[in-house]
C-alpha cells in the first residue's frame, strides 16, 4: 500500500502559533498559546489528511553548516521570546502523546530533515505532505509531494503543488532557490542582489531559467540592473546555496519508523487538562449526537429487511455507506433513501435480504441521486446487485462546477453550497486506532443526514451546471461513466505474482552485476547508495568535475549525474543502477503488495481530481509504470486474463492530442497531414526545416516531435531548450518557424488567450471548464503560466473527454453485441480489455470503429489495435 507521510516543521509552526494567538496561560501561569495553536493545526490536518506515517522535525541549534558559508545567516533574527521558549518542552510532550515521532539533527535545520525524508519517500513511491510556515519549503513540491504553508494564523493553509507554484510564480519548485538567490530573504538574512525584488527576479528567471543562466547571459542585460548583478554575483550564488534545502542529510531515522496509528488518548487528555485546553476537552467528552455544529432535527425510519417496498419512490436520494475508502474490500454499513416524503435507513443486511430494494436499485426507470455513484456501484457489485438509473452524483457535479475543489467528501461538498447539517466521517467514526463504527442509532442518523443532504443540494448543483451549459457533460458523460468505472474497480485485473517475483529476482541479479561493474570501474568496492562514498569515488578518485557540493560532500543527485553522462562509463552504469533499483522497489515489490486474495489488482480510478478531466488511478497508480526501459515494459507481462485461454486486448489512440489541435486550430497544414496519413513529425520537420520528406533526418524528426508536443503541453523557449539540450535562441527559432509553417496554430494560440482573458476560463470540446484566475495578473510569470495553460487545456481536456466517450460507447457496444469481453483498464490514451479468443475477430473491427467514431473531428481519429497472452504482448 502507498504510504501517506506528513512531515511537520516543528519550529516554524510553533513560531506561527505563538505570534498568531494572544498570550494564554494555565492555572500555574505557564504560557500555552503556541502549544494550543499547534494542537488546533494538528487536529485539523489529522482530520483532513488521515496519514499513515508522520514526523515533526525540529532545529537542533542556532548554528548549522550554512554558517560556514555565510556567518551572518539568520543573523538578523530576534531572540526567541522566553514566553515561547518555555512552551517547547510542553509541545514535545504533546507530540509524544499524539504518538508522532520527532527528530532533530545537529548542524542541520528542520528543513533539511524534511527535505531528506521527503526525497526518500518520493523514491519509494509514497505520497508526502509537508507542513510549515516557511515558504522556502515550497521548493520541495513535486508530483508526489505537496507543501502546505500556514497563513492567517495556524489553521488556514495554502497548498503548494507543482501546479500551484507555477500558477503563483510562473516557476518550477526547483527555481524557488534561484528566486531567493536573486532577491534574497530578509527573514533568514540571505542577502541576494541588493535592489532586485520579487518582480525583477521572476522576470529574469522567466528569461534565463536560473541564477547561473542569468550570469551566462549577463551580456544581454543593460543599465543599472546589469551593474547590480555584476557587482553582486558572489552574493547571488551564495544566496542560492543558502536557500537550497539539503536532501542528502545524514538522517538516521527511517521511513518505517514513522508509522502513525493515532494518539494515546489518556495521555493526550492529561496534557490538555494540565494546559487547561477546555474547549478541546469539551469536544472530547461531547456525545456523538452533538458533534455537528449546526444540528437540525431529523426524522428517519429504520426499515427491517423483511419490510415491503411501499416507501420506494420514483426518484430518491441514495446514500450507500462504506466503512473506508477501499471500495472492493470495505464492508457496507447500510443504505439510506430520502425524498420529500421521508428518510428511510436500511441496515447492511437489508441490502441482500430485501428483494424489493434490490429490484428498485436495478430498475433503470427509478431515478437515483447519489453522492458518489462509482463507490456505490462498486460496493453493490460486490454484493451481486446492479445499479441502474443513477441520475445524479454530487461529487461529479461539484467537480465539473469547480474542478479545483480539493475535498470531495460529501460534508465538504455540500458546505460549498451552503449546507452544513451533516457531520464528517471522522467526527462520527473517529480516526486511526480509535476509528470504530458507532451504535446503530448514531450510524443510522449519520447515513440519514447524508441522504437528506444529497436530496437538498442536488438541484442547486444541477442549476449551476445548466447555467454554465455543462449539464450534458455531467449527465451524459461523467455520470454514466462513473458506474462503468465502479464495475471495473470491482472486477479488477489479474496479475501473475509468480511472474512478478521472477522479474524481481532477475532484476536483483542484474543489479548485482551492475554493482560489480561499477566497483570494477571505480577500482574498489563501496556503497553505491551512499552519496558521500559515491562522491569521493567520482570527484576525487576519478577526477570528474564537481558540479555541486553540499555540507556532507559532493552532490550526486540525478541532475548532476546526467550532466556528467559521457564523461566516464561509470556514470551511465550508476544511472541505470538507480533506475532498476527504483523499478524493483517501487513497481515490482509495490505491485506485489497490491495483489488481493482473488489474485487481482483493484486499482481505484479518480474521476474528480485533475483539472483537465483526465482519469488517474491509485492503489496502485497504473499510469506511472515506466515503459521507456525494457525492464519497465516487461512488468506488463504480469498482467494476464482472468479466464483460462482468454487474451488481453489493447486499443490505443494514436497522437490524439495533435489531432485535437488540428481540429481546434483548423490549421490547413496539420489537417492535410492527418487526412493523408502522413507521419506528423516528419511532416512538421519538412515545414520547419524547409526540406523534402526523404531528407528528414532522425534528429530533425526528434526536434519536430518535441515542438509538436511542446505546443500541446504549453511551449516555452526555456522548456524546449532544456528538452533538446540546445540554446534558448535556437529553441526560439524553431518555435517561430513552426508557427510560421502552421499559421492556424498561431492564430488559435493568440485567440484562445484573448478569450480566456475576457471570460476567465477556457473550455474543451464538450464544454468542460478550467478557470484561470491569474490570466490577467500583473505578475509576468503567473500570467505567462496561465496563458500557456489556456492554450493547452482545451487540447488535453478534449482528448480526455474523447477517451471517456469512447469508454461509454465501448461498454454499450459490448452489451449490445452480447459479448463476454470485459473492459479492465484505462491508462493514458489506451483501453485494455480481456476477451475470449473467439471474439477477437469481432473486436478487431468493433473496437477501432467505436473509438474512432466517439467524436466527429475534421481529421480522422486513429486507433492501434493489438492482442496477446499478456498486456505486454499487445504491443
């Protein structure tokens, strides 16, 4: 199972709490405001995030390795107030009562501990959340790490993902240190370049990418800015170094030591009593009936399994309560129905024992309004009950209305629409080790309140969607797809664990051989996984140029090694060793942990997550299985049909985003290339390089391909130059040539940005919206990022809509034709099925026909069809 690791910056959060709240004391005169604020923050984050692993990191002292670089580092800080200092022992006792590990490391800051552990967790394929009051930590944001920064006190937080950093600053998280290098940071006494503020720093980075890039191109600058930069070059480089979090610190605590299963309530209650946290104690002792702040009286009827179906109406809200998030294993606790006549709660056993209820759920003529139809469909599927007539799904409706909505549980969704008479699950069931199903009376009321909330809020959401012309997207695409996805989750895909284990053994052998080769190239044995030992070998013994140094030695991070590739054979061996090591630990061993008793993996499709409308999957994430390495592709050999003699079938859209671009932009050159079946990258190379098709070299095609996909994913000179390892000037020339060759694309890019500035959002072909609040920002970088997003979202989002429509059409076709073939997975632009061999000939025609006709574009959609004994064999 994927871990969810929370890393808290103890000193930063304590300071935030202390200064956010007025001074408080207990009966003995001990100041308590920092501990109280920290507790409030902790309670909120535990309720919302439900972590599996936790750590609070503290600074070990005032002096760190950074003071050796710059003696005045943090020199301007005021002395810690004694009213705060006296609270740290109580704070650490509180953390101990929560059963959360705390850790500090001499000569390092809490940031470095967090940076090191977050890196280790990322490499293990885990989810990480960092919580701090210090925006410096936003440099750690990554696809699997979010950084929560407290603001306006202690419980209000801003969530920095990679995307949010880009939206806010127009930078990648890695460039935060470059921004600090240029503008400095008064709070840490990092000098930067005097006279360069945030606006100038962001402009420089948009043009040159990094502090080093600025100085490599200093000749392009003029006037006082150039003079300031030249006079303070050393200061800028040192400032960047000071702002860089060390991610290879000698941290001795391991991820497996950080398991979190809930607090010691007796110990915690004792501390709260000692510190006189009366409001927290009152909540602790409150009966379950008084949990919700806004309690409205509610009447409901508990129905016995043998009762008839006289209360089952033609349209009703349906709430199926599941004990946990794993739909395919978690028990169903009960079901509630609500309409204008009343609310009816069925105990869990009634679902299988009440024939009228089963018939009603499977009757497509009876309209059902649900909070999460996919979860409901999966849960009912396990019980042998179908779900027909799903007419509403609050989670999907709220997601389409506001795709940036982060909390998709029912109580938080309905609060967005002004309805608060329902408690959260954590309030009713408890958390962690204390989680338990309450007495029937409390449980049934909770389910009843949820059903009532669905009944009340559904029309509000639907009216908003109709007003935005999005009801068709919701009702005709996302809603029916949810039921199909629920069935796919419950069905699962069979995985050959013996095959995976054999692959693991082969990989382990390969790693052993590569390790021996590395040791031979080095002339001695050493621990390849030790950055310190590896650094000595590479930069002292072998004399390779040291690109970056840290306090503990030389940096051996991937970006450093990639720059050294080709300078010595050992570098390629080390990079391969790391790639294969990650493949073994994260993917092979990770997938083995996800195989259930039925021999299958039941991935969970997240339908209400991405802002483009793309599906993602978790437990496990099948979108991320690496396929560039042959060893990664071979993992797909373990995915096999669940029936003897059956085959795996794969159907993959070819270049769907570029075809959507041709349609949206109406560019004659792109349309002609696709209509005549040309290789699009070769066709692009012909136009960009002004040559004949037979004269296009592999490198020309590679450049054209990078530009083509650069347009789809939001092109920039800097990004293209990094991708192709060319200068920014050359990248700019390629982009200009491309846009001159395809004037329809240039026109589309200009007009979509104008439209977004006017409307504040862009739409896909099926009217999915993405709101762009920064499109009119005065901040150049934020505005630039929003403009690129405006260009690429209609392309990516429309492609996502098309694939979803294809899934619906395929499901309908399989049922209509009476085929046994089953849809198992959707990964990127690919649909994966399992089928009996006698149906393959039908599928060869049926699948491409349905997928290619899912949406009518002015260029043809093309689908590649293949089948074989395993998923791997379909390529």
